[in-house]
C-alpha cells in the first residue's frame, strides 16, 4: 500500500514526465527525496542532449548529487514513473539509494521485477527497498498516450518536431 508521501512525490515525478513530453522525449520523470524534501529532479532527455545515459533517474541523481555535494545518496528515495532499466539501476546501486518507488512496470526493460529483479540479486553489494505500482495507472496512461500520439503523427507523415 502506498503512503501519502509516496503519492505526493510520485505526482512530482509525473510533473517531470510531462516536461519530457513537452520536450518531445519519452515521458518518464524522477525526483530524489531526502528528509521529506525534493533534492533532485530529472526527466528523460537522451534525444535533446544526445546522451544515451540521460534517463530520468540519472538526471535526478546528478541533480541531487550536485545539490547535496555528495555522490552517495544513501539516505534518499528515488521516485520514478517507470520501472528502472539495468543502466539506471546500476546508477542507483552506485549512489546507494535507500529506496526506489516506481509507477508503471516496464515489461521490456524493467529490472525491479518485470524482466528480472536486480534488486534481489544476492551477489550484488547494495540492495534498495523497492516499491512498485504507485500511481501505476496514471504513469502508464501517460506513456500510452505519448506513444499513441507518436504513432498517429507517424501515420500522417509528421515527425515529432512538427507537433506542438
């Protein structure tokens, strides 16, 4: 069961996901929270930044690390609208994130239980608490609407850049 704080912070991650959509990126957003305060924000921007590592989680981790002046975020929770992929999970492990809360499951690349569960792998030296499914319908609906719009535009011969 989700706490009120989990819902509140997932809504903040959803706001970041909407920023990604406005930028023409896949709408995934993330926030890092420490002691009840948002210390990092990020949204998907690999296309605009020409950086394959610019996923929402990585952007939020970078922001939090700068603000806290520490690459270790061991007392922090990361909220993300989509289940983390292997790359992002690796970054979360290295940052020592204490808790990961995600919205929608990712049946193609999710490694917090969908495709596999890296967070339960006993050979890894860090294990974060995982909470999945917070505002899952809302998070999933945002992604579905984005891809439906993208398919519709492609069927009309428009690129994403032509849409506003």
